[in-house]
């Protein structure tokens, strides 16, 4: 009788210890897991890329503090009902004016948001925090995300899903005469990169998305979530640009919010 009770007691103790050990391991493993913040690590090799935003300060960046701040490690651009814009406003990286480069970053944007990443751009002398130049378009409804839009210049160079050659026109003087329905007319669509709506399905609404720009010579490639969305070969000798400022935008319109993080640059 005593031996039987002893065996049962030993079995119960062993079972209890097993349950306690499993619970300990479960909580220990979960305690080591990072908070799920929809972070998407880049799948490509990041060798040679350097951060140009430290996640803590706006060092090397200049913009209107009414619209730009650092929050939770992110570069945040926000328009409120009290701060409606009359013109687009950029926060501009002061570290360099890169020529050939790759840029990687992640963004998250509100549904009403309209933003973009400008590169090889120039400052506009009579406007504060304004840029003129190539832009990787971003918006919350994903009507434009991935296309190549030239801010304050030739307008749309390539829609999402297009590989385009911009033709040279030596005598070009008046930009407006060659723009129709917000699109540059001196261009040739060389091939389709995919249906625009199919490509749109690769973009995550209201979540973090990756952008990867490969800018080399006159070839400008815009990737979103590792999918090529647009490509421009710019043969326009008068209007093409080979260096300039980097910046990100808040666009005129309704209240909106855009966040950027993990901004990495690699010079080629």
C-alpha cells in the first residue's frame, strides 16, 4: 500500500515538473520574440548599404517641423485638419546629392495619404522645402504607387507596369506643350512589366511595404516588395538629371500620415 502511494506520488511530481518546464520554455521563447510590428526584412543582400536616417533624430534632414517629426523610430510626415498644405512639402536629406545609387526603405501610409520619394532632384529657389525631379510615387489607395512621376517638371514618365524610353527632343523649350492628362507625351512604352492591377495586389494596404530604387545612368527602376513596378530609360538630353537631392514628401490634400523607416543608401 505504501509503495503504491509512493509510486503515484512520484508520477504526479514528475508530471507536474514536466508541465512547469514546458510553461517556462514557452514563456522564455516568447519573451525573446520581438514585437510584431509588420517589419519586413529585406531579402536581398544589404552589403554596402548605409543608413541615412538614424531613427532618433533629424540629423542631416531638413524640413518643415509642422509636418515632419521622429516618432517610434520612424520618420513621420503628417497633415492635420489644422495644417492643411497649399503646396507639397518635402523633408530633404542634406548628406549628399548621389548620382548612381540604390535606395531601400520601408513605408506605411494612411488611406488618404499621398507621398513619394524624390531623387536626383533640385531645390526650388522661391519655395520652401520644395523639390523638382524624379519621384517614386506612393499613395494610400495605390493608384500611383510604383510609377515614375517627375515633380514640377515632365509629370508622369512611366505608369505602374511600364518600361518606357523617354525620347530626346533637342529643340524642346515649352514643357507644358508636351504634357497631356498629367503625362509626358514624348515617350515610348517598350514593354509591359505586368498588368497594373495585378502589380497593385503586391502592395499591402495600411501596412509596411518595401521600396527599392536602382538608379544607374539613365535607367531608373522602381521596385515595391521586390517586384519591378516601373522602369524609365531617360534619353531626354535636355531634361534628364544625373545627380541631385533625395527627399520624401507630404502632398497637398486631406489630412494624412506617412511613415518611413530603415532608409538605406548604397552608392554605385
